């Protein structure tokens, strides 16, 4: 193995033994990296500067089944086989688990940028799973053939100008017509990743009264559909991922597009968030790694006061602190992914929901420290949007895009503890509940 810049690879790819990864994972990692080094990584910075990714990239990913890794694990094997999708770059779909997913997300983030990878991932990762999990057979037949194969694009549309992490406060309404055959949707959705390119949105809407019990989810047509107006939003990071503002003015949608049952949308949204937050954890671990390794490579060659910066104790101290944070977080993420391969969906939702929120929040904190350290060690170059410090400047602008979307950091911290306490109290009640008859 060729010498590596310290912290440039997770331990299992740096020659250290791991209890998690088997031959299937190792084979997948090599194939995935080769594909992305051909089609994505060499162009990522240019595309981010241009603020968009060319249309052909999505079709290239679709052609090679490289959109499928974004789905929740285990994969919908029956549906994929029906569509002629039997493997992903040689990895049989039946072998796929969350460790494969984690490898994919890690490799997609090797540019350090959220935009180019996000332009390929967000729709499949967050828009399709609610349809698979909660939609009926007719809904599956209507949408899955086109969205799974990439013939049509889809996004998730939850956030609104007045409701972000506060999902229960969503104001977009879906009211049935007098004949009961359609919903009429009115409202706005904001900060919708991939929205501008999407044919459909898996959308949270209000079909009932106030609060979470009034929410439902529906598949709403978007691109070129009557009553739908979309425009790109200028954001600090993830620029090329197509962040979109959506206006919905009397949008007429068939009632058959309802996902699951009316009034259960809040549960569907929250379950979907677990997958979204875990994908953020995997990506942010690699982005943090890019920041630390880029800074370390720079200080080994940059001279100041007559010697390389790495010879300065204060520089080594900064790198040591963020390196420890990074590797600690990497270990937690991998343990999380392994747990997902062993727990049932129901167990994972119950036991890991709060911890997923906590891991997502911690990931933003770690990334912030790593990216900030990179900027400081690159000095003036790290404050410049071009040149050798451009990667550090870009990474630092990516940080808010991990601390806010998918549930803002402060909300995640609170949610994590509330969920853990709730689980403890419920378990305590079960232990103390009387059983059997009280009669002698």
C-alpha cells in the first residue's frame, strides 16, 4: 500500500483490521471508487463553481444502477428484479446492507463537496422510501418503475418558509374536491434539494386539523405541472444540488397519489428522517476527513518562520484535536451502520431513532471543527475562493448544510434525549405492569 496522508482514509481503508467489513464490502468499495473517479470526482469542483451538474450525469448513474444505493437497506429486491436490476457494479442486490450504503456515501463525499453528490442522491434517498414503505400496491405500480430506474426524478418536500424542523406546523393544505376524486394543494415548499429537476415530490401536506395528526403524505407532480412554479435558491453550500423554492397554487392531484393513510403523515416523515440523518452522518464523516487531511498535507509543505508549519507545536496541537474528534466519530458511525445490519426495521426505529438524531448533531459539530481548522491552517489561502486553499474555503461553507437540514442541530440534541428518556420510561412501565389474575 502506498503511503497515505494521515487521516486521509478511514482506518479500514488505511490497512487496519475491522470487524465490520467482509469481502463483499471490500469488493464494492473498489468498484464504487473506480466508478466515481471516472464519472464524478474529477469534475466535482468545476461543477460546483458552475453551480450545476450536467444532465448526462444522472443518466450515467441510472444506467449503472448507481442511484439504487441511496435507498434504505435492505433493498426492495422483488421490485428491482422486476425492473432488471440484479446487481450494483457487480454486488448482488441480495447482499446489500447498510455497510454497503455507508461505503457509497463515503465515496460520494470524497470531493468534500455536498453539491455534486447531492444532485445524484437526495431524490432516491428521501423521496422514494416513503412510497416503498407506506404506499399501497397501486401506488407502487404507478411510480416505482419510472423513479427506481431514473426515467423520472423525484424529491422530498417537507420544509416550508414557516416550518422546518417543526414538521407539525406544516401549512401546505390538500383539500378534497366535492367528488372526492382529487386533492387541491395550496402552499409553499422551500429549500427542496433536487426540486428543480424533479417530476414528482413526496410531499407533506395538511389534510386535517392542526398539529401532527392533521398531516398526510402525497406524491405531487412538479415539473411542467399546472399550478406548480419552481425556482432555484442561491445557498452557501451544496450549490449544485438544485435547492428549490416551490409555489403550489390549486394543484390538482388524484387521491390515488396519497401515500398510506390520511392523518399518518407525521409518522411517515419522522421514520424517513432516520434514514436521511444516517446518510448525513456518513457523508459528513468523509467531508471532515477531507478537511483534516487537506490541512495536514498543506502544513507539511508550507513554510513560515523558516520551517514547515508542521514543525510548529500549535499546528500539531490543532490537528491532533480534530483528528481525535474525526476518528471517534468515524467509529460511532461504523458501529451505527453495523447495528442497522443486525436490527429489524422496527427495532432500529425504536432503539436508534434518538441516537440517530444525536449522531447527526454530533457530525455537524465535528465537521465544523475540522473545516474551521483547515481554514485556519491554510491561512489566507483558506479564505480565498480560488487556488490551493479553495477546498478549505468550500468545506467551511458546507458546514451549515449539515447542521441545519434533516433537523437543525439544537432540535436534534433535544429530540435525542427526549426519545431516550421516553424509551426508558416505557420499558420501566412494562417491567412494573402487573400480569395475570389478581384473584387467589
